[in-house]
C-alpha cells in the first residue's frame, strides 16, 4: 500500500487501495456515485473520514437502466466521500477514450 503523510498532519493518508463497508476500491477502478461515474485516481483518509479522488467522466449516452457510455475527454477531478459510494461498476473499453460502464 502506498502511503504519504502531509507535513504537520500525520492523520491524513493518501494510498492506492481503500477498504470500507466490506468492499475495496483501488486506483484505476471505475466507480459510481448516484448517476455519476468516475475513475479512482487516489484513496485518502483524514482521520476516520475516507475519500476517493476521481476523474468524473462525461456521459455520452445511457444504454440501459444499469449501463452508460462515458468518455474520458472533459473529465473533472472531484473528491467523493467513501460512504456515498453505494454502487460498484464493471467496465469495458470500446474505443480510445470511450468506455461502457455497468453499475451493479
């Protein structure tokens, strides 16, 4: 596990893997938060509060009630609280920059 502590704040940790609510999220995973989909870029802990830094992806089109086509161009970096990540996602890259994500 990769960890860094900010100078003067030993309670803040950045890592590549985060375990919570019986699940694990790692850098590079696609995750969903409500209707949004993002790629995990970092996992963080600030004391007991857990977060993931994601590149929120731009939706191209909804394919079904559980799947969406997303594009990496125009992504926005955001911080999402881990307790709001209620959906895991599977994905398949269909072309350069375009991915189909299935929310589970």
